[in-house]
C-alpha cells in the first residue's frame, strides 16, 4: 500500500553542523545530506564551531562555505560570550554596506548559552543582559540555552558529595541529576524577565521540563514576545532510556522524567510549543563511548530522524520499542507543517515559500531506523532499531 503526499521541505531551527573546526564529527556537506534525506531543506546552525561564530569574519566564512551546499539552505546564528561580540551583531544588523546586508540575510538571530555545553559558549551575566537589551533594540530574535550555571554546579557538587552508589560505575544517568529541572526553570524565568524588560523577541531552545513550559505558557498569556521549541529526544526518550542508550542518551539539557515528557506533548497539543527542532549535535561513537561516561560529550544526531518519528505519531503509532504511547500525545500532518515550517519560518524571519522546496512522503511505508543507513558523519542514532511509519521518497529542490 502507498499513500503519497507532498509537503514543504521542513525547517529545523536548531542544528550543529560542526564546520569549521570540528569536521571529524560532521561537516556542512554530510549533515546537509542527512537533513535532506530527512525532509529538512532549511536549517539554522548554531555558533559553537571553531572558531565560534562571534565575529563578522567567522559568519562570512560560514556563509562562503554554505554557498557550495546545493540542496539545503543553511542560515546561521551568531553567538556571544563577551560584550564585544555583540558589536559584530550590531554591525551586521545595522550596517549599510552590501556586505553587511548580504550577511544579515544569512543570519537568523543571536544564540546565548546560560551555561557551558559543547564549545564552552557560556555567557556571563553582564553579556547576557546586554544581549537581551541589544536584540530588543535591533529587533533580532534571541535564542537561549536555558540552564542556570550556578544551580548546575550546585547539583553536580551535591551528587559528587553524596557518594551515590552509581558513582563507582560512573553511571551516565547521574548526568540528569547534575543538570536538574530546577536549573532550566530558573533560567527560563530569568530570561523571560529580561525579554519583558527589554521587549526582546525571545525563543527558548530545547525546552525539556514541565515547569519551564508552564512559564512559557504564562508569558504568552501575558502577551510577551516569547516562543519555544522542543527536541525529538525529549519527546521520545526519558531517563528510563539511559539503561539501553548509555552515553548515547547524553545531551544538554539532559533526558527528563516521564512526567516532563508528557507535559511537552501536552504543550504541543495546546499550542504552547511553537517548534520542534532537533538540536542535531553529532559526536563520533568513539568520543561518546570511550572513557568516563560522565565526561563523554553531550549531544545526539537527529536531523534525519525527526520527520519519520513525527509521521509515526501522526499515523496513530508510537515509535519507541516499548510501544507505550504517552497519554494524550497526538499530532496531525498539519501540526508537523506548523511546528516544523510555518512557525520557525515566521519566528526567525526566514522568508521561505511553501512551494520553494517540496518533499514527497509515502505515509504508509514502514521501515527500521539504522545508524549505518543514515547520512550524518557520526554514523549512529539514539533510535537504532526503531520501527517508523512514513518514508521520505523524494525532495524536489530547484
Ligand atoms: O547536547 C548538546 N549538544 N547540547 C548543547 O548545548 C550543545 C550540543 C553540541 O554542540 O554538542
Ligand atoms: Zn544545540
């Protein structure tokens, strides 16, 4: 049986393509191939490369590299770990020269990290406040990785002091205790207050907790310019999956409880969640699996598997091998288009047209996800062996 539909090529507003500087994990060519194979034809790429995208030159270099990529439109977030980095953003946004105007078209906003993750991009308080102020003034979308550095540090010390029995085995599930929900909730609260103070268009990256989501819900009710995204790994995996995934389930923010997972699906159902975005963050298997699990790098690939996972839910199924569907989780094809095209297109001013890139999908075809068949350079997936319904048949790019 087949049932073919056509959709606009999707937009993934949160990916790490690793070029330049980390190309043993992935590069623009390999990760774009993964995106296109997964029905994603536009991506917004994060600044934690080497060098980090914190200067005009670094952005110009990425834009030059991306011009060689045919099938995927790559846009870039600038980053800022120091106040002076924000001056580069201001030049790009306000500069009248054709060079700045061209760069502005390729730049989708500013990314600020409240705590360190891959690439140590954590910004201090002063830089964070100035980032909200300046983005408010310039009208630049600001995306924040919301984890409170001090609370993470406190939780980490508490775990280490407690001498948890798992510590001797360096159990990776401790990672979720070392970056607890309260840390995300406090950071989201702080960020919303700053967005309110400076009228900043603020977007929460990879929201993972019920409490954080509730704060976004309330901010929206208050009429604040606040939006959010959730990642497939927080929709389909929980702390219970550490047992099978080990360090392949390690990312920031970390896997959460079943209650948090259910809350994210409820946020999709009631419209609080604006986007689903992958936080595609390839690391090699060797990096993930050799050495102390608690020191393994955080991040999982996801750009090629997001659409099949979502299509499976839209078909009334549940792709997790346990088969235990989250109560109240539902999704229609129109929701996927809203969450993975219309909303990111609007929030980040990407100017994409629905008929610019088209993807053809066989809604009834079932297949098994296998890392060896995926296109990311990293060659693995946290969804190994999962059965999904819906396959991307063809991408028609101009
Ligand atoms: O898990 C993550 N991986 N979280 C981040 O914030 C960064 C990302 C990466 O670049 O590896
Ligand atoms: Zn990320």
